[in-house]
DNA sequence: GATGAATGAGTGTTCATTCAT
DNA sequence: CATGAATGAACACTCATTCAT
C-alpha cells in the first residue's frame, strides 16, 4: 500500500494558514485549501476528520509551537521583571518570524471554531508562565489582580501592535517594542 | 416623523445586528437577515448596494454612535487623567448597555469585511479624543509614544476584558474596572 | 415579482416519478431530477423544503389520487362482492393507466423514506374501503381475520401481478384479471 | 477446514447482510462493509469484482440457501395440499429463524441491483416446487392459471405478512399463519 | 418601491474504485 | 494476498444576487 505522506499533511497545514490569512476564515473552503495544498478535497479527509478538525488541529499545533518557543527561553532563576521582558521579546520575535502563524491564531480565536477548542488543555501549555505571574503577586511585585486582567495588559497589547491588519499604517521599531514593554510593566507592577 | 422607508432601513439595521449575534457572521445570510427584518431579500437591495454595503454601513453607524456616546460626556476643562477615566467608563457603560452593538463590532472587525472600511473616516469620529492624548503628551503628562501604542494600553484592554467570549469564566466587578483603569493609566502616564 | 409557476411544480412532480422509475430511488439525485424537470437544482428548493419533502409529497399526492380514483367508482349500495370486484378493477385500471405512478409508489414504499409518511393520514383516504370489509365480516360474508391479512390477499396480489419488474416475462390478459379476482375472493370469502 | 480466504469471504458476506439491515441499502458503502468485515476496502475487490458483484452474489447465495431449506423438507409422496402447507410453514420458519437474510432479500429485491440477477438461474432452484404446482393443475386440484398468478396468492402474501416494516402494528400468531394458508389454498384450489 | 421566483456557483462531505507497496 | 492512501465525481443543499411583475 501507499505510505502516508507527511509532506501532504504539512502541505495542508501550510495551505490552511496561507488561505485563512489571504482570504479570511469564511472564504477558506475545503476545496480551496485542498487545491492550494495540491491534493484532492477527498484526500484532506484522509488526514483530518472534517473541516472543523483541520482548523482546530492547525490552531492547536501553532499554539503548542508558540508555547514551546516562549518557554524554551524562560529562565526561572532571573528576576520576575526580566523573565517577563524575555517573554515579551520572545512573543515579538515569534510573531515577527511567524507572522502567518500569528495571524491565523488571531483569525481563529475570533471565529466560531474557537469555541470547539479544549481551552484548559491549551492553557496547560502556558502554566510555567502563569506560575511566574502568580509568584510575582505573592512577592508583592505584581498587582494582585485576576490573571485575565494581567494578560490584558501584558499580552494583549502585543497582539494589537503586532497585527498589521489593525495597525496598518504604523511600523513598529525595536525601540517601540522596548517602550511598549515598559508601559506593560508599569501597568502590572505594584 | 419617520417615513416608511426609514422604518425598513432601521429594521434591516437591527436585524443584521441581531442575526450576527444570534447565529454568527458566517451564518447570517442575506435572506435570513431580510426575513428577520420582515422584508424581501430583493428589498434589501433597495437600501443597500449589496451584502458588503449592508455590513460595512451597519458597522460604521455603530462606530459613529459609540463615538458620540463617548464624546458627549467629554469635558475638555477637566484634568487629562479625569477625562480619560470618564472615557474609560463611558466605553464600559456603552458596551454594557449595547452589548449587541459591541459584539457585532467585534465580529465585524475580525471579518474580511473590515478591510473595506474607510479607516480614516472612522478615526475622524474620535479626533477630540486623539487631541486629548496629544495634549497630554505636550504637557508631559503622558508618555510621548505613537497614538497606536497608547491605544493598545488604553482601549484595547477594555475590549478584551469586556468580551465575554474571551473571558468566559471570569466576571468583571466594578472594582475590577477601576483597577483596570489605574493599570492603564500607570502604563501611559509619564 | 415573478409569479409561482405551477408548470414548474408539475414538471418536478413528473420528473421525480420518471427518474425514480428509470434509474431507481438511490440514483435519483436532486440535480438529476431538477435537470429532468428543466429547472435549476436551487429552484427545486423553492417548491420543496428538501429532497425528503419532494419524495414524500410526491408519494402522498399519488396515494391521494389513487384513493380518489378507487372511491369515485364505489357504490355502497351494491353487494359486497360486487363492490370489491369494482375496486379490484379500479385498481387494475388505475395501475394500467398510471403505471409510472404505481411503480413510483412501489419503489417509495420499499425505500427508507416510507418511514417518514404519516401512515394514519394516508389510511384515512381508504376508510370507506376498510368499512366495506368490516361490513363483510359483520355480515359473515368475509372471513373474520385481521384487515392486514385480508389486504394481503385482496390488494397485494394485484400489486405483484401488475408489477412488470417482478413479473417481466408474463403479460396479463383481461381474463387473467377476472380469474385473479375470483381467486382473491375465494381466499377471503367465508 | 476452511482456508483463511474463505473466512474473509464469509466475513464480507455476513458484514454485507448486517450492515444492510442495520443502516439500510443506501448507506451501506463499500468501505463500511469492509470495515465491518474487518478487512480493507481494497481486499474486498480481491473477492468480488465490484460492489454490484458483492450484493448480487450475496443475494443469490441467500436465495439458494432458502430454496434448499424449503426443498429439504419437501416430501413428494404427500398429497399436494400437504406439500404446499409444508412449504408454507417452511418459508415462515426460514424467515423467522433468518430474519436478517430475509430482510436483506427484501431490500435487495427493491433495489435497482435486482435487475442484474439472472432470474432464470434463480428460478431453477425452485423447479421442484413449480413441478408440484404443475402436477396439481394436471390433477385438477389447482386452478389452471399461470404460475405467476399462483405465486401471487401462495407466496407473495407470506412475504407481505412476514414483513415487519409493512405490518408494523400487527403481530402474527401461529393461528394467523394457519388461517392465512387456508386462505391461500382457497384461492388456488379448484 | 417592493417583491417572491429563479439561478449559477459554490459549500462540506462521501462514494466506489485504483494505486503503490 | 493484502493493504491504507489517494482521488474524480457525485451528493444534498445554500448562497448572494437578479429578474419580471
């Protein structure tokens, strides 16, 4: 028999991301994705159960990749501010080098498919980061507020600024990123 | 008094928002919107050029409404911090009282249709607010950074926190909102 | 606006029957039926809710037509044997003159769609006939057995004999039909 | 002993019948049948030319089995009425004990595949039975009518009454079966 | 102005079958 | 012999839009 072709799965993965970025979530039909990947629509169903599975799997794969990129650079022995600054740069670096991935996540998170993701499982990937913030609160370094509020100031502005769709006419410099982190830190520090 | 025509247009406006909120952007077809508004699909094309026009117009109308709500409460004679705090609360108040509108804007902003909006025209609505921030910078009260970065800390967290879809398991209290504004102000103040 | 075209509905009705007879139930796809009727597949959905509705409605329409044909000729004042002989001939006449209709009913009754029919409503059409048999039992003219068993001998052989698919190489004559009724009567009479 | 091959073929035979009974003729796809039989879809094509061959062969195998069951009990030395009564009971017994087989035949006979069966070959299986009826006619015991008409009263009602789909709300008793045979005999006897 | 009818183009998905191993 | 991968063609159905009245 023919062996399963990892190239095909990778092609579908890339095609999904490319198409969602190029023409949007709604317009990204199964047949267009298959055509972009150079396979038959029917072949897609060899690798994924259905469209939902294709999109959700793609999202989770990226999310895992992102978490690994961030956590790989994390040095728990540093001061909390430094850890978070490193994370901030890691995120920026990841987003810059994988803009397509990032944009896909953005689109996905705002699509109805996002409701189908096992949120808890995904949050597991980022537990070490959550722990750092918890430690910061306990050590009276970070304001003692819910982690969603912290995230709103620490991670969400990054998304906003890195998103060319929302921030079209404005190109970020390295200094802007430094400044932005200072602002984020000012917001959350005690 | 309203003419019959205006009533139909208003019905289409409300139907669009209701449907997008109830069944999502993707599922909101022209015929369903027309049915919800109690008119024929063909009639819709009397008032709007096409589906794109319907959605974009609806978005811009809401955006204008929001800007008016915010600016109506703005008292330029107050200290800058107080102005922005009032704005912050205005936004929260608007979102709370017009959740349907807000959710529609969210959906719209993350759809491919958002690329079709004349962004500059929309930004005009918020010029007085931009001016306040500009004044804050000149008076060395606010950090001298690009207005997009300021917005990333001043307005974007509000959206994020107000979004029940992203912040499902976490209910905001009045104190949370106060705290969040303090954090936002810490981020942008010099 | 365009007015609804009864010709189109009739064309769909006829096309459904023709196709089911020609290529079978399974192969009769919506697009083929639409093409046979000379309309777009989408148009079919103007007249019927879905494929199921198309098939079930077609069946019920025919069943009603058949019942009217049979009952129109029924004269309750005749002796029971004569009534049933008339019915027997009515059925034969109907089947002969509307072979396509009859074959469709056969196909339908043996398809999974038949489960969707409101059987009681359809049986209503034939109540006068059921009553005759009931009367025959009370007057000790007909064997006192369940009406399903009576039907098995009175109506089912007609179906079998009239069905060219089951009875291909054998052509029925007028005498055969007389003979067959005698046999049916022998079976059910006391 | 059975070779490995025969086991696979038998598995496919049983899987075909089971699936057609469980999910219907239309839904019984080749891949589902193969999966039910525990083999690859491709393997199915080692044993059968194609789907048509699979279904037709399965039907013919059952038909042969049925004929053997009926004829095994047939004692040509008995009076004709007794022979036919025995056959009648044999059929009922077979259907009761092999409901799955019977239901498959039903489904098959009303599918377009039934046109592909070599009807003459199948009729060969039942020649001894045909001969009995022929003898009955010659001995002036049975009405001298075409064998199709005889079959319409002798065998077709059995199918109808045994069919749980058509006779849903009505459960046959042993007495009903006796009665029904009496009726069948009344119909065909001179 | 207002409408229901009409439709070509598209949707996600499954099918029977063949291919390469 | 046996297989999972691969696919073109088809499926039922919905879409945004236009037509004729």
